C-alpha cells in the first residue's frame, strides 16, 4: 500500500513499527464507536508500506484487518474505498477485498483529525508466489482478473479518481538535487543520501525527461482509461480455495491499463496477448515501460525527501536506505548495468 496517491503525507513510508502517538486504547474505542466492534485482541501487524495495520479479534471470534493512514486530507482515500466497494457490490467482482462500512455508511472514519481508519474482513489465504516463482497458469489467472476489473469501469467511472501521470514528490526531489553541494543534516542517512544522489544525478535527470515524454504521449492518446488497482504485485494477491483475492485498494485510479499490467507481465508478450483476448484491448509495450519507470522515480523522490528531513536510524529507515540504493542502481542506463532489466516490484 502506498501513501503517494493521498492528499497528505504520513510520517514514514515503511511501517514496521507502530506509531508512537496513536495508542491501542484510542484505536479500540474508535472501532467500537464507528463499527460497533468490541475487540478482545488488537495486535499491531508490522507489514506493508505507508499504512499502519492491526489485527482485530472480537468477543464473538470474528477477525478483521484494520488500516490506519496518517494523512492531512483523506479525500482520495475515501474515493478509493468507495470505488472498491462499488467494484465488489455493484460490479460483482468477488475477488475485490473491500472495506466494511461504518455505522454511518462510510468506509473511512477520521480519528483525532489526523488518522484515517478503515476495516477489512480477515481473509483465510496464503501468499501468492513471487514473480519469479509464478507458473504461466498462475500469471494468466491474474491477467484474467485484471481484465475483468478493467471491464468493470462503467460501474465506477463517476467515483474513481484519475491518474495525474505525475511523480508525487517531484518538486522536493528537484529541490534536493539543486542543493547537492550543501550539507544535509536531517539525520544519519542525510549525508549518505546526498552523496548517493550526487553520484546518480545525471541518471535521474535523464529518467525524469524520459518520464515526461511518456506522460505527454499517454495524455495525447485518444482512448478511454480503465479502473486500475495500481499495485497488483504478488504481495497484494492472496491464494484461497475459491481463487485469488486482491487486497489494498487505496491506490485505485482511472488510468491506462498498463498501470496494472506492467506488474504481472513476464516480458514474453503472452500476458498482453491474453489480456487482449479477455478485453479486446491492445496495450502498447511502451506503456509498460512508462509505469515501470514512474514507479522507480516515485520511490527515489519519497526516500530522498524522507532522508533530507528529520529522521532516526530505525528498522524502517534501514529498509528505506537499502531500497533507495537498489532503486538508483536500476535507473542507470542499460550499458552501465550489465544489460539487466529493472525488476518488477514484489
């Protein structure tokens, strides 16, 4: 789950540790008030990216997955959750794991004018195989479901927001790159980040220009966009006895189909051919490259902004530093990276 589509910014992108300023008691009272859920156990789940998570068990033994986002403006999150509910309830897409409505009918409830809370059913399932471990049949089943999702666009065309084809955090990234000769003093990773960005500055600038050309081409193309999940990578799919389920709908947007497909294609062309059979829609290979590049540039922007600001050395920041190193390496030209193709996320 990413925080980049929201109207505000959380404290950190990695969330392996609970927020220090949100107590379990306050969250339990909020869940009781807005969802009538009395918890016998509310346990922090150190997983994911952007949102904080808890497992909730009620006195009746029902289990739920609670997400909490630290955002100043949750209007985009509310639109995304409404879209997910419509996809499940109106379009009949049973593989969509949508949030449970609160007692007022809204899926997102505000806590202390800072936290946005949503509740999802706990799902019995196992993790989907990684991209490298998937069989052609497993990959094909995901393509089929994404095709069904995209065909359901008429049900949510008035609800879902549209992709702006922009790099969230770009202004902060460009400001940082203009200050590479000045000390960065936010925390332990500030100076190492400055040195790393300076080393890759030319690569980043070239890739930003490539991104802009790709975005202009997508905007100029006269074709309807579809409702997309945004992050259908393996850790957002669950294998169940009734088939795959897709979780984490906070990034859903109207966009070119490639916004989803680049995360499930193998590079052989078979997935794009299968998608065309399901939907009647042909997806240009260049569109996949655009979204692959944008994903990497967004990662760089958010990590650089984080490490320029106040931070400490924690498990979260250690993970982020490692991810920044890897992502900047992926932005090198092919001639400088041994000809390897940047890997898909997940």
